[in-house]
C-alpha cells in the first residue's frame, strides 16, 4: 500500500453503479475491508518490513520495490503540486 493525497483519488459512488452484480461485489468487498481493516494494515506493515528491512528472499521475488515506488511518488507529488 502506498499513501496517496486526496487530490490523486477519484471519487466513486458505489450506489450509482448500474450493474447490480458488480455493485453488490463492490459493497461486499468494501464491507470485508472495513471489517478486517486492522488485519489488512498489519499484513501490509509486515510485508513492507519483510521487503525493506528484513529482505526476505520470497517477498523480494513477489513484491514491488517499495523504496523505488516511494521515491517516484515523491517526485510525482512535487511535480503535480508545483503547478
């Protein structure tokens, strides 16, 4: 997970989704994420630490380069906020 400023986000109103099956899927996913928020954050934290600090070989093979993504995010953030 990478932090994102609000102006990078695109609002989406699930209630206005015309496809009922997709709308229900989105509500179910949102409900699951809200219910398991702490576990999701903890798993993300452990994964991040496993890649960036402990350098666990398995995680290094399957995960993104978090430090590179963070550097690029900072560059993009300042590039978009300077204008």
